[in-house]
C-alpha cells in the first residue's frame, strides 16, 4: 500500500456495501483507496497516512456500551496512521458518537443539522425530530435514550458532510444480488463491483434524463410505509400521517412485495416519505427516479448531499404534525403543471449531484488525507 492511499476499514452491511462505499468504488479515484474488511487480519496491521473508519462499531456486540473499548480500538489506529477519520453512515443527522469523537481528526456524516448549536443540547431519542415529538406531544420510548451534549463543545468543529443514500444502487437489487455484493465487500473485493456499480450509475443518469409526463400517472399518493417495531418517538410521525390519510381515496397504503412496490412507484403521481430511523430514506430517491412528486416532512434543518430537499422547489414540505398533509394531497390534481415542474427540477438536481461524484470524492480525499490530487 502506497503512502498516499487511503485505507477504508468497513464491514459488509447492506448500507455500506450498496451505498456508503458506492461513490468511492465508482469514482475515477478508486485506485487511491484500499478497502479492508474490519474482521480481516490486514485491518489490524495496515498503516499509512490516513485511515477512514466506516460505521466502525454499529452492529458489533463486542463494543456494545463499552466506550473504553471503542476508544482503545481507535487509539490502535492512531498509532499506525497520521490521520484517523470516521465516516458515520448512521441514519439520523443527530446520531453522533461523542464518546470517541475527540480522538479522530474529522467526523463525516451523510446529513447534519444546519444549526450546529443543537448538537450542544440534550436530545430525547438521540435525534432532533424524536426530541421534537417528545417535547411537543409528550411521546416517550420504552427504552429511553438521550443524546447528551459533548463534554468538549469544540469537537463539533470536526463535523463534515459526506454523502447520503442518493449515491447507491437503485432500484435496490434483489436479495441474491445484495448477497453477492456483501460477499464481495466482506472478502476485500470491493473494487470488483466497479463494472456493475458503474453500469447502474450510468443507467440512473439516463433514467433521470428522460422526460416525465403526469398524464400517464395515477392521481394517487404512494404511502406504503409502516410503523411497527420502531421506538415510539420515531413511529409517531408515521402513525399520525397514516391516521390522517386513512379516509383519503387518493392515498394507497399497506404492504406489498418489492416488485409490486417498484412497479407502483412508476405509476403514481406522488410519494409520501416520512422520516424513519433518520430523516433521509431510500423512498426519497426512489420517488425522484420514478418521476413522482416527493411529499416529505420539512427538511429545512438538514445539510446533506445530494441535496434534493429544496422546499417547494424539488419537493412539497409538510408540517411535522401533519396539519397540512391532507390539503397537500388534495392539491395533487389542482396544480399538475406546477408539480410537474417540481418533479423535473428534483430530477435535474439529483442528476447534477450524481454527475459530480468525482468532484465529491476528490474533495473528500483532499480533506481527509491532506493530499492534493491536482
């Protein structure tokens, strides 16, 4: 491994394999990265200028609630690298890990709160929006989690925006293809996925370049999401949205197969996409790729990339309490040209972001490694 290569230490979750690593794999700068699975012997031996730790402890029971073990793990890399970077692809904009942030040089998230002062306040449910539902409506979780402020506020200066779920494999592949991708990543063959990923990337750009016609779409809103098995503060928004939509003939709800889901997205005029574990969801980008109007809780508080969240320009924002949801849904037929313009603008913004993948990765390399490509 040459000194100017960036070591990327990762696991093989679906999110990492198909999304987080996607821009690094397809970029023209992919040769500057060495992808190393966290369980491989090489992960504990490799050394160099810069290492990027991807979702280092998520899903790893060995580190669960053991902050000292997490810190010791990062300190081990600090002995072997001049710069240690965290690429946290956790779902929420507020799911930060202050327990070890002081040890790293930079801390990347796919989405961050615009107002960084919020990171210096306790957040019930560990998210900005879960704290909102707790404080405004008194919603509580059975297993209470409160994200406390950092002991040293200066660590907030380490925060940077990386990329969100907009960079990745759409439509999401079937279970067999996902298994193949995860297996390749687990065996340190991430770069072997480049032809497949690059082909899909080009196909997405071509799809976004096609014109959209509302005349061929059903005037209904796709709202096929659930709220079971989620903490109360996360499920609450979904519950009130579904309750408000219950009597609307313009809304389709309920569970269907993935194939039916993908086909239906192409036919509907609009998609309602509430928050899930985080604010940004697969459904947001699926809607735009399908030529549907995105309806989503207001995202003005989020800084992210690709940024398809320009209120009333690329999507229709609705109140977090759903007060204007039904009026918004009822307007789908009444402003078809306005909504079509919004869909086309969203597709153009998304396409421009996809085309800038090399620029984004170049900026990332220069920031994390202090290595200037040009």
